[in-house]
C-alpha cells in the first residue's frame, strides 16, 4: 500500500498500490497477485478477496490436457487459448447477489477463431448475466461486447452492446477494463475503462440462492489480467480506483 496524506479539499488520489482494490469484494482473481497464483502450477487459482472460493483451470485435450498458462508480462496475466475443437479457461463456484459489480480486464492474444466468441464470464443456467466479446479478426483493432441477461426460461435479453478498441495502439497496449453494475431491479451501468458507456433499465432477477458455476475465458485467445466481483454497486470513484490499480501494468 502506498500511503498518501489526506488534504481537505484536494482532488481524488492519482496513484494506488498494486493490490489496493476497493474494500468489500467477494472475488478477486488477480493474476499478478501472488496470493492468487501461488498454486497456478497445480491448476488452482486462489481468491484474494474475503470469500473461501478457489478457481480451477480447465484444459482442453490435444490429445493430452492443455491448461491456461501464466505469463509474467503486464505484471501477471492468464493466457487462454481456443482452437477449433476446444478451449481452456478458469472455472469457479460462487453465488450472485442482486446488487453486483463485475469487472474484467483483458486483451486479445493472437489470431482468433473466425468468427470467434469469448465469454467473459459465463454464469451457467437461468437468471444470470453473461458477457461475450466477439468478432471476425483482430486485424481491424475492434471487437464487439455484449452483456446479456438470461431469464428464468434461459432466453437471452441484451442489456449492453458496444464496440471495444482492442488495438495495441489504443494507449492501453490493447487492454480494456469492462465494468458491469446492476441493482435489484432496473438500474444497470456499463463502464469501459474509467468511463460510463451505457445505462439500461431491463428488469432482471438474479439467482441468489446456492452457488452457480462461472466459466471465465471460454472460447478465447486472451491475456486476462483480473476478474473482480462485488456484492454491491461500486461508485464511479471506486471504479476509477480499480482502473488506477491495474493500468500501470498495461505496459510492464
């Protein structure tokens, strides 16, 4: 942690330490945090937040198991791979909350399937929200992002749809931080990096009893820096704090 004096009337902080996330997270899978990656070689990722949740690395077989890999680039990222007959990804079991903030930070890695589709993340089953990044190639430097709500009948309803700049010249070395917030009914916000991108008033009901399986990075060729989940709606200032924690790593 980098201590900074409080000065009454001054603006908000500019710099934060590498693990100085806003308090109250249920899940923090930060692939630059040694707490998370200490057992990566055993195909396990630990949660750096408050809940007792452990992620499992899921391989595809070609013919033997091929797991996601851990790269020291950008301070630590999980590299997922997809080929025509399979993909590897991270999986965990945890509950959703009616008020929830989900944050994922990633860049594309190499040539995608044509067309390709990357689920970031995918909560299995009905009454869930799933994010999907897709396109034909990365040559154009852009990708489409959809965030969809799956109702009790498992039918999809688009909440957000936008275009991401994924080119390595986008001043973030190809990375984007996507944040989705939702309350208990009809107030949902999408932030791309530090900026509010869209709002939506779709009436949703999450499944909050028991646990759901989340598959993170399915069908993707990506370099994933982190995923964070909060059982509350983060303020714009807190979202900017998350961005300031991770953005110094974009070019390391």
